[in-house]
C-alpha cells in the first residue's frame, strides 16, 4: 500500500470548532521558537605593562689587586655598579610623553574619520526601506533570490482564519484563531487571490498587509478549482506582477513566498520539477480537480497555501496549493495552480461572484496493464468511458459507453486525471478533438465544450 498522501499545504482540517479556554494550534500553526544567544563576549582581562629600562653607569674606585702568591693568578676585578642618572630619567620621561601624545592623536584622528580612507567605528550605514516598482536585472551581480524577494514580498500577505467557539469554562462564545494561509494581491484596490481550502469554514478572515491587520470579505469561491478571492478596504496596495504559465520549462528557477506555520514573508527557492501534473481530490468540499499543476522542489509547508510561486523576474506563475508528503511537511514535492488558469477563475469571480468551467459530460475509469490484460483490451493506457451524460457535449459529439479515450487535442490520455486536465485546460465554447479506441478501430470526434 502506498503511504504517500496528498495534503493541502496549509494542513487545515475542516472540523467545527469548540474552542477551549485558549485557542489550540493546529497543523497550520507553528510553535514559537525562542532563539537565544549570549550577546556578551567574554575575554580574559589582560594587563599590559611596559617596562622602560634606562640607566647610567657610575664606577667605584678599583681596589688594589695583588698577585696571589700561592697560584700566581690575579684576583677578580669588582663588578661595575649601575645606578639611575638624572639625565636618563629626564630623557625617558620626555620620550614617553612624546610617544603617548602621538598615540592619542592618531586615535582621535581615526575615531573622527579625519585620516584618509578611515571610518569612525560608529559610522554604520543605515538601511532605509523604500517602496515602489522593482526591476530585476539578471546581468547584475545581485543574487536572484534577493532581488525577487525584495520585489515580491510586499505583494504576498498572511491570511488568518478565525472561527467561533464556545469556552466550556466561562460559558462565553467568541472568535478564536484556527489556522492561517497565504494570499497574493492581484489588484491595487484590495483584491487578493488565495485557496478556497484556506478560508473554508472561517467566521472571520484577517489579512496582514505590512503593519496593518485588515478584516477581509469573501468576493467569491470556486471549490472545484480550490480558488477564492478576498477583498480588503483601501486602495494603492502593492500588487504582484502577473506572468504566464504557458511557456514554463522543467528546470526553470522559481521562488515560493508565503507564511508557512504562520511565519510571514518566508522565501524559498528551487526549480520546476515537472509540469502538467493532475490530481482529483475528494473532500468535504466536494470534488476538486487540480489540473496541469506545476511541480516544484521549492519548500512548501502548511501555511504556504494561497501564496505565490514566481519566476526569476518576480512574476507570478502559480498559486501554491498542495504538497505530497508522508509527514505533512515539505518533502521537496510541492504543487502550484498555473497562473493563467488561476487568473481566469479570479477574474470570473470578481466579475460575477462565481466561475464556470468547461465540461465534456463523461464518467471515466483509468485503464492500466492489469485491467487491459484482464479484459483483453487493445490498449494498455487510457480512460474507459463508463457513462455518457445525455445532451452533453460528449453525447452530441458521438462518444459512446465503452469507448477508450487515448488523446484529447493531441495530448496523450493515460487515465481519468488526464481527462480532467485536458478539459479544464480549455475554455467554454472551445472545440476539441477526442481520439478514442472503439473495438479494433481508432476514431476521432470533434466536441464543443459546454459550461
């Protein structure tokens, strides 16, 4: 049995809250970690002593040294006696004063920055935060991660979720923080794009933009794509630069920005690991079709949901949504909804409060080698049509129960998830070519997708 599971990258369960006296953190809340450091530097005290030896020589009268009659050797000459002279003391004091004065003068010159090329020890250049558009020039020596973070950070926000709960000890009912996620400012007038699972079940939503905590309203949600749009009061918000997900390449440099475990403005980097990943998730929100997802190894953790995945120019290319992990934390396999699709859904929600999606009108089952061998099928990969909805595009186009879909618009179909991905990648009213295997023949049908 495969123990890998897909989990939302904010890890929030959708369970009605009966709050205790204090809000209990869930998987989306990180424990506060106290980082402690001894700021004192303990150095042994060193006493410096300078000894200046200055002396004069004063000779005493030499005694008479007679020849020793016994061995014929002369006696030893007495040692010269050395004593301090007045001139030496004066000279030493003068030299010490001169050297001390020179050292004091040199120190003052350095402290006040008067020496060419010197700088006072307290002359630390200050950093002033500025706002405005940031242009990233890849030809400069500035690290790409640093430039991207400076550009993107102001446009990615923390989304806190509060739910109403009952305090069993006091009997009071109040709002308690139950989780957090991330969001991306897509409009200077306060529109924010995030995941639907981030805000599902919230009684109050608080968005942190810079130093301000603002209560947000829900413009609309789309559970089928796991996207939602929020609105905060005010204007002139820094909005993200929207890129495109149409021409992405495997191996391309990317940066993820969000609030994992509530740690705002967290930046991680990596590459695009794969493209066109699809997954169909069943939850209490219904069926969610994640189609054409961008896979990345940039660290994505609970709380990153709804945050930004950007390219090397700081342009939005995806909305971070899922991780695949056995532990619930980042294992280097994260997924983002492509920006072209996400922005299309967001624009529909802003315009009408909801979004419509193209559909073909079939129910399918994945075919693998075991299934193909058991039922003596001609193909070993594809999507078996189990049901065709009456009056649907599939029925109007000629698809029948028992057909095996192998291609949609030239894209190979290996299972049900690929059918979802191929259809959701198009728009309502698009005409698509569907290749099926029927009996021993391969046939192509033209379908017009409906909403």
